[in-house]
C-alpha cells in the first residue's frame, strides 16, 4: 500500500484514524496501530508478514537475553542477534547477487553454473532490520532500557508510517512515546499539513521529474547529447530527493497524527557546500546509523588519518550495498566514500577557502555524477551515460531537447530547485498561527487547495511506488 494511493488516502487512513480516536485507552490504540501496521504490510507482502513477525519475536527475545546477562555471555547474545538480523537481510537481499556473480565466475572458467531460484526481496527489510539492530545494540550498550513486552517491540518495529522506507527510528528516541504519548486535534492538523507537503512533493514534483528521467535514461547513451544527458541527471536528482523526502514528510506527518514525534530525515541537502555536509543533511537517519554503529566502532575520526579514510571507504561501501545488491551501488558508495576521504586531505582545506558558489557547484557536480550510478541499469549503461554527459560518446540524435522540456516539466523543475533551498525550511516547520490569524487563514486555505490538487492527481494516476521501496 502506497501513501499516495487512493486506497490509503480514502480508506485505510480515515478508518484507522477514526478507530484510534474512538478507542478509550492508549493500550487499545497501540493494539489497533499494531494490527493496522501488520495489515498495511500484508497488503503488499502477504506471504512475508511472517518474516517481519519472526524478526520481531527474535529481537524481543535477544533483547531480554542481553539485558539479563553480563560479561562474555552478554557479548555472545549480541553476536547471536546480529547474526540473525544480518543473516536475514543477507539472504533475502544479497543471495541473488552472490549467485549471479558466482555463476559469472564459473562461466569464465568453463564450470557449470549454480541452479538457484530467485529470492524475493521483502518490502522494507533493510529498514526494519536496521531498526531491530539498533534496538539490541542500544540495549547491549545500556543506552536504552530493554522492552520485555512483545507488543511494544512489535509496534516499534512495524509502525506503518515508517515501516517501509524510514526514517530509521532509534528505540531510545521513541520508547517513552510508545507508552505515554498523547494526540489531539492540533497534532492531527499539524500532521495533516506535514503529510500534505510530502504528498505534493511526491505527486506534483517527483513524479513529473521522474517521467522525464525515465524517458532519458531508457535511451541508449549513444543517442544522447550532453544537454539531454544533463537534463536526465537534473530530473533524476529532483525526483529522488522529492520522492524520498516527500515520503519522510508523509511518515513524520502520519506519526504526528497518532502522537509520535519522529526525527527529521532531510535538511535541504542540495544546499550543502561539501559532501561531508551533504551527508549531514541527506537521509539523516541512515547516515547517523552508520556513524554510530559502524564508523565510530571502527575508530571514527580518532585514529590516524589514513585509517580515517579507510573507515570512510568501508562505511560507504556498506552504505552502497545497503541501497542495493548491484555493482552500481558499490561504485556509488565508493564514489561518495572516496570524495569524503578526499575532503579529509588538503583538498578539504582548499574547498573551504573557495567562494561559496564554487563550493556549491562542486557539491552538485559530485552528487550529480554519482546519481548516474544510482539510476543506470548497470555499469556499462552508467559509463556510457557519463560519456554522453561529458560529450565523448558517439551519438545519433533522434529526438529533441525542446520536445521533452514541456511546461509541466519546467514547472516541476523550477519548483524542485526553489524548494531545495533553506528558505523553505522555516515555512515548512512553522506553526500555522505563528504569523497571526490572517496569515494562518491564508495558510490553511493554501494547504486545503494543495491537498485537493494532490487528490485530483492521485485519482487519475496509476500505481507509482516510492523509489526507496526497493531498498
């Protein structure tokens, strides 16, 4: 089920909101949210909801075992929990990738290939597995109190607003909210406004830019001139940012409707002036997860400079793999890790002294080139596309730039660029009545018009899942 689908907007969400506020106790409301979340997941993954439940059960048990043990036993319990979680993620996400590469090696050597059926990737497994890992690690570190109630752990891991594509919420951040939160009309109104912003990002900007990006990337790179190739990168950069940040806004807004406060996941990343700053602003819950559970345990920035750079390369190699079982994502991860390591050298000092506009252009160039590996079908396609971008590919031009650049696309790109800058943050997060009753009325009318426009678009669109659903 997709947040931007008629089924969710007109049936699921109204039903669960009505039921939630009709129930008299928080315990009953939590039970409804848990049942609704499992139904939400089963709607798209009916055969794999048992995998989600098994993950919840194992991590509840492991958390209790860790909390009741000391010394080496405590460490062994954590290791067992990590093995189960990473094994689950490894099998469902990487089995096909490993077998495909093994068969390629066997083919080169003339050996018979391995006959192995395709393994389906359950929705959201990367997200709910990382939440589960953060829970048992925080219990091990004593950064969070263990939760022995299976239903509370189940609600934490499976809560439908952030189940499929984040943000990745630490248990310590949300533990008290599971048992002590309140929600009123102000929360529902604030959540609805935030949800509407995310919905508009998705259906008005991301989907429009995505149509153009899909059309450009579907062509053989030899058919693209530099202008079209760069337009494809611009469209995809706008699409993925507004698609994913739109999902995060919708998740945060939905959580607020039920009294939950989720952490921010994006802070205008394209306004950054270095890749280091970009990763403080992009997919914040994932970057902080890798920082706290991988980078810092490896020594972080406290070790020798060479080791710091190696740590960055390793972390972003894993970040690339987390995004997908493909060599494209491995290259994308190393590309980001390499530039982050480079910024730890003299280049970082030079970069800080450059004019702000050059710093910003550097960031956009690096991120834009990296998006090619993220979007292209395979490495050959990515390299060919890069050749087209920089004017070194042979081309047979069959179509025209102007034909693709329709008024609808221009409007989406202009809006995407405008809303990628920090001026928007204050208005997005401000309370509607903060500027006085007159502006509050105008603001509420604007939200209503925006929401109605989105509903009209949603009513006429086909199924269009969010990009990060496949991760």
